[in-house]
C-alpha cells in the first residue's frame, strides 16, 4: 500500500509539466490528526510539501518523527507519522483566498520500549486516519500562505500488546486555534 501511494505521488509530480498550466509548490506545515497522541507521544507531521498541479488540484505530503526518553525508567517512545492529502480548489474567494476540499489519509506508529524489565517490554501502537476537511488558504504574501481547516475523520489506534487493544473513533477535526498550516511556495 505504501509503495503504491508513493509511486502514484511520484508519477503525479513527474507528469506535472504535461498536466499543469502554472504549477506551484513549496515546503510547509499542516497540522495533522492528533489521535496517535493517546499513546503520550505526538509525532504529528512537521515537515511537509504542498504541490499544486494546476489551479484546481494539488498534493500534500507530510512526515513527522518524535523520540521521548523518560528517566528514571528507562523508557523510550519512538514515533513516526506519514500524511497524504489531495487539496481540491472549490472556489477562489478572491485572488488571495482559496476555499479547498481536502480528503486525506494518515498512518503513524509509536513504539513504547520499557527497559526496566529483562527482556525489555515493547508495545507498538499503529494509528490510521481517513479525513475530509474544508480548508481556507490565505495568501499573506505572493509566496506565503496561512491556512485553517475543519472537517471529519475516522481514526483507528491499535497496539500489538497481549491482549491486543483497538480504539476507533469518528470525530470532528480542526477544533482549536493550533490546527493551522502554512506553506512557503518555492517553485
């Protein structure tokens, strides 16, 4: 599945000159799902790219990493998350404001390693989210945007412990002021 998503994203980027009339892309951040924080570690996407293939369709890719070591213990949490979204421009409210529909998918993992025991106790949590959001992107300057979004998401968090635990939820997202994003368009 991951290879298929990556191959599709790379093919889309490679086809951009054929598909697009004036593509635009750059680096940025877009707050992702916080559901995996139930493990105590937040590897939210902190490094990302948004590429507009044309004026109507784009691709968001984001990754995040976090490692936390608690002492005395010693206990280590290591988390990774991958996020992909497909922003679709529904309406340009002005030359500086864009109203966007953004379906998205996020996958993450957190490993909880407790070395207090011999052998060390390790529990791995896996999280998956599917979301649909309405986003407003405001071009603060020619190549800098700030965005905010609200929507709905389905989340699943599962561990590999004994016994195995699974938590699923369906909820609204983007419910606080910190759920903002920005992009600096470099190309």
